[in-house]
C-alpha cells in the first residue's frame, strides 16, 4: 500500500503526468466548477424565490383586506379568524383550523397588533405579522423590494424576537423604510423572528 501511494505521488509530481493529462484534468476541473456554480445558483435562486413569493403573498393579503373593507370607515372586526372565515387570504396561504400560515409554513396573524387582536371600532390601522421566521427568512422578507403601491399604505415595519424589537419607519434616519439588509443582519436572530407590517 505504501509503495502504491508513493507511485501515485511520484506521478502527480512528474511534469510529464501534468503535460500528458492536461486536457483530462481541465475537463474534470471544469466539470467540478460547473457543478459548484449550479449548486450556488440553485441555493441563491431558492432564497430569492422564497422572498418573492412571500412578498407577493403579503401584498395580496393586504390588498384583499383593503378591498373587503373599502366601503367601511374603518377595519372594525378584523382579525385572523375573520380573514379565514371571509376567505380574504390569497390561494398561496393555507389554514389549519383557526391558524393562518404564510409562504414559509409558519403562522401569520392579522389584527390591530402582532398577536392578531381584533381591530376595535374607529380602528384605521391593521397589522399583518409573519411569525417563527428563521434568520434567513427574516432577512429576505424584511429587505424584500416591494413595489411603491405596497409601501404607500405601510406606516412601519417591526422586527421582534427574544432580543427585543425594532421599528423601521419613514423619516427615521437610522431605521428607515424600506429596510436595508445590513441593518436587518444585526436584528434578525437564528430563529423565532416576527416581522410585522403596519398598514393604514
């Protein structure tokens, strides 16, 4: 076995070995590089697709709620159960009893706060919150590039986890909307993140 390994070592160090097998080595190295590149693109693409789908879903849910309440002066009575009962949620969301689940398969709540408390009379604001997000999901959804129509109705976005909470608002120089990924990296934890969007 030792002699066999020494033979391989001698061949590898021999300039004739590299000269004679240059094409074969380039082919193997190129193939390996292509596989690595494809894996990186696939992983990166999945991350982007996840953020895109979750963002689109959130936008649709907010539009559906606005449409349902368009002839009323406020969002009185709005909560997660009402969204489920009246089927205001988009087809990409699923329900399990009275639990509404978003694109990432984690609970989503709707109401006057992140807990989904029912909006009271004269309540002109509602909150959509996505719970139990991983750090990557928190980063991707929190920094997603929503269109201007979406942002027109948002007053703030809040990130909450075991370390505390932080709001991103218009006019806040340090934590302004839309949120930058560099800021979110300091706030999103490994797990159990909640992102809440406050709509008017």
